[in-house]
């Protein structure tokens, strides 16, 4: 399980950094409505929380391919949403330095640390 959590965490943060990059679900995110740096950070946090929920529910799974089909599909949808957010962030020319100032970014860092410990 630790391997799965680390993989999910690394994928999320890699997507966040290398693509220039409250109750809502990822499917509710309308990427075209994201305008400010913290809008993008909030959206990424929502996706990350959903990924963590999947990881927490599958603590005994060692690899992504070993997830139930339903969870594999959810991970795929979440990764697509994350890429959509990252692409929109790059298009909007939102810098990582601006994202790092947002509360959601700080929460993502804490979440990533938790995931790595598990």
C-alpha cells in the first residue's frame, strides 16, 4: 500500500510541478472558470483529496494495476482532470510561485507528506 500511496503522491506532484503548473468533487470542476492562482490550487487540491480517498480505501494494494476496475477508472478520470487543470494553468500563464502562496497549496503539501508516511 505504501508503494501505491507514494506512486499517487508522486504522480500528483509531478503533474503539478512539471506541467507548469470544500466539498466539491473533481467532476464539478469547470476548468474554464479557473482564473486566479488560488482557483487552480483549489482545483488541484480537490483532485488530490479524491486520489487520497482511493489510496486510503486500497491500503492493501501494491500497484495501480491491482486496483479494482472501478477505482482504476476513477484514477484515470482524476488524472485527466488534473492534466486539464495543469494545461489551463499554463495557458493562463499562472506561475508556480503564485500557486505556492495559496492555502490550498499548503494543504496539498501536508496531504502529500501524509501519503508518503503511509
